[in-house]
């Protein structure tokens, strides 16, 4: 599902026009970005949680040249699914 399809689904399920649904989605995504940028965790009970994790610097190999390279430390976003989401996906509901 892409963003346009998600907006359409939100619009239909919430009985909103597509402009309002798109704005609501954009506000939600902007809020997620701002929260994670500050290093804070987002918890949505039943769905899952998003948090920023630190990846340590490490050695790697360039797959084209096979030469060793240094990969610098960085921050990444991690998602941990909630219990309800895990159960729904595993049962295929």
C-alpha cells in the first residue's frame, strides 16, 4: 500500500474527504518524525513502538571491489510490533 492508497482507505473508513484524510496523515507522519528526531519513543498500544537506536561503527567490505571499508556509527529507526499486530499477522486475519 502506498501513501495515496492509505489516504483513500483512511478517507473511506473515517468518512472524511480525501483532503482532510491526507492532512491528518501528514500531521501524524510529521509528528512521528519530530518525535523520533528528538530521540523519543513512540508507543501505540496494540500496534507497536518506534524508537531510535544507535548502530556502532564497524568494518565492512565493498561488494564491487572487495576492499575493506569503515562504516561510521549512525542512528536508525527500529520498529517493534505489538502483541495484537503480531497475532493478526501470524493468523492471517
